C-alpha cells in the first residue's frame, strides 16, 4: 500500500495530466530533491522557487489570476505565517470581485509534530487557516484520503489549503488506491527516485483513477454508541486506537475523521452527537482559540438538550513552540494515553 507522500505524488501526477494543473512549485519542490518529504518527485510541471514564502503565495495568486492552476508548497507551515496578508487577499478575491475573479490555487504545507522538528518545524496552523474566509481547508489522515481529497482540491475554482500531517507522511495505508500495484516495493520501484544521480531517472506512473473525495464530507472510522470522538490528521489514528483499547472495558466510542476543516460536515457530527450524547474533540493545535473550541460552541448552541455530558476539547498545550527532546514533544501534544484518559472521564460523566 502507498504511504501518504506517495499518494500525494500520484494525485499530483493525475492532476497535471487530467485536471489542468499547470505549475507545482516551492522550495526544493523540483529536481533534484522533489520536496523535502518527496511528495513532488518525478512530476513534469515542478520547479524550484527562491526561499521566499511571500513570493510563493504571491506567484501562485498571479498564475491563478492569469488562467493557470498552480499547486504551491510552503515547505513547513511554520513559515506560512508571514504570508497571512496574501492569504487573506487570496481568500477574498472571488467575494470582493463579486464573482468576476476566481483563484484556482492549492497551497500544500506539512503541519504538526511527530518528526522531532523542535520550535521551527512542529507548529500547527489549523485555527489560523480556518479563520481566513474564502479558503477551503483540508487535512487527511490516510493515504487514500490524501489522494482523493487532493484531486478534489485541484478541481476547485478558488483557494484550497491542503495541510499534510508530517507524522503520517511515511505511514502506509490499509486501503488500496485504484491503479497502484499491490506490492509495496513494486510501487517504490515505479515512482520513488533513486539515491544519488537522478538526472536520467523518470518515474513509471501506474494507471491511476479519479477517486475524488468530496470536500466537506466526514468519515466514520469506528461506529459506537456511548460517546463521539471527532478528530483529523495525526491525532485521528490515535483516537481510533484509543477507542479499540477501551472497547474491552465496555466503552463504545464512535470515531469521526473530519477530513475537511472548512467546510466541515456538521450533519455527520450532529447525527453522531445526538446518538451518543457525549463528544470529545481532539487535535494538536494549541488549546487557546482552537478550532475545536468553535465545534464545542456550536455543539452547545445547537445540541444542548441532547447532551448527557459537557462537550470536551483535548488539544496541544499553549506553548510558543515544541521542544526537541522526545519527552517535551510528547508532553506538548495529545498522545494515545491522553486520549484514553479523556475518553474514560467523559464516558464516566452521569447526566
């Protein structure tokens, strides 16, 4: 099965061949590296930009306004914050022009902890991204979802931010991407660039299919009846593992992968919360003004009389950054034991 980096690469290949993507660019995105996480190896429309995040976003806006369809990469989301005014302009273009201008651009950027990236390569951008109106915000947790969601992002006529959990880049999926060979090493031989001289290397792309996943649709990863756990990105697999671990103790949790932060699938969340009466929102962004707090507020506003317990948020600590040492990183963002404890506490609350 493909890992997430390979899935993204295959989706971008399909998009440049079939969906009109004209430029895939950013720092080290083109040859010889093909991206620091190898997500852009072997693609024909890639090129390397200067080390200038504002230049990358501005260039993507210009290409989109001129009729192109770019996919721009910010190498780590930690460096997207100095582009905030341009992101705001990109988000408002369609609205402020009364529909006369579209910006069909995708911005990819790796997010979150999990690679011991310390203070400059471990931030999350969930809350900031969802605060910029006019953008659709995506964060997959599996390779197949990364493939299908990225295809949908490349079909959009206005900006999409595609947030890639760094900790999941090398994790292989459990679902087959249509067209990929069934054996892991066979896929690697086809599309992974060799070490050393790559000047004469070219990928052999499998016959890929359009299996787009609609933006704004959540996925129920595990059905349950006693409490709902809503997550996305790196923490989603941890929530699924926690739910399985607690099932032996009689705690039956439903786990929902949000997949798209905006627009998000409120109907799916609403149906699950009405069924279980309890909900825990989990992510690794800092806990103050967290995107999960918005979901808690809406849950209270609209589902107050359906609740058996107060809705809860488990998020990252409110720290300026994440430390390099393993214990510091692990303590800064939710881990499986933290999720299990939060689930147990929520399940124990009596109405």
